[in-house]
């Protein structure tokens, strides 16, 4: 079966896109699809370590992202976006791969379907 | 001195963080003895539908019902 | 005068809110995705007082060391006190 590329362009929590992206990524791998989750622009902030949801009622999306990785979702963060967003590599969740624009273009080309969040 | 806060909520309950911001700000102002009005406009009115089942995110019905008991005045 | 900014630095809304606050010599409150404006060197040229909502900072995992030193931290209680003390509150952008 073809691969799905899910692209997240928005920072987590401010709107529902990040939560929906990880939810659909998990749904995809649970259905034995191959899923690439690609974080670009402020979407890379989903991969920031140390998110604390205490008192907010939100699901902790750092935890959900880690679950995605454990379940087999390949997660990529755009290198240039990470730099723009002041996100240092030591501060990125383990298992998230930094990718160049060319690598991301290739992933998008390979994918049979793309979902943009 | 007690003041009046009027919040405008115009987004649907589960697509944005505005629900949480409105709930927390309104509750804090009510606890401090201020008058709090909330005007729901556009998709904001969906925050006040009955039988909402949201989990893992601020449940608009539960939270606003609680605040109405505390004195929040809501206008649709 | 107080301007509240909830949108991220990479959005036109966020940029507009900060620019407006600067042009009006108003203070600014950063919350939701607007808290990323509190990262070092993001508010260069802004002369007023900037406040940031602690709950939203912790939710997004920003560390103390990442935040510009002269930005003041708020909880919802002190946000309400701040708003009650202002003649005008604008937002949220």
C-alpha cells in the first residue's frame, strides 16, 4: 500500500491541527499504512521537549508524538524551520529526524497521498 | 475595585485554544469579584450546545456551565 | 493600553499585534501561540513592557533560559489584575 505524508504547518495547542495530525498518523499506522509525519514552519514546535499540560485539560502532544514514533510513524522536522523557530537539536524529542528541504521534497514525492494540517 | 470584563468568543469549541483562554480568564475574574459577560458570536455559539462529549481538551459545555453557576453572564 | 497577542510569530496576525502595540506605545500580553514572541531576540525594537502567560509557556515546553530576561511572567490571576488596571485592552491578535 502507498505511503501517506502528513504535513503539520502549525504550532501545537493554539489550534487543533497538531492534535489532529498525530491522531491521524496513529490511525494510519494502526491500520498498517506507512506514515511520514513532516513538521514544517511552526509545526516543528510539536517536537519540543518538556511540554507540561498540568491544569490545562489538554492532551500532552509531546507524549502523543512519542507514541506515534513508538508505533512506527517516521517523524521529520524541517531543518530551516527548526532554526527559524529557535528550536535546538538537543531540545527535539528523540526519534524525530531533522531533514533538509530536498529530503522533504523527496518524501512528499514518494508519498501516494498527502494530508496537510 | 470591581470592574466589568466582556469577552467575545467567536470560534468553535474544539478547533482553537480560545475556549480554554476564555474559561480560565473568566473564572479568574469571577473569583476576584468582577462582573464577567461573555458574548458568543458566530461559531462561538457552539460552545453552549448540550451533550458535548469532548475529552483531552477543555469541555466547553461542562466548563461554561460551571462558570454560569459562578455568575458568568452569557449572551448568544 | 494593553494589546493581547495570541498568534505565533510566523503569522500576519501575530506580527500585526506586535506592530500595533509598538506604534501605540502600548504594553503587550503574550498568550497561546503568541508566547513564542517571548523567545530571545524576537521582540527587538519593542520598547514597552511585555508579559507572558506562564500556563501557555509551560504547555509548550519553553524553558526559562529561552525567554528574554525582562519579560514578566503572569498567571491568570495577575492577568486579570493587569487588565482591570488598564484603561483599554485590545485583542486578541
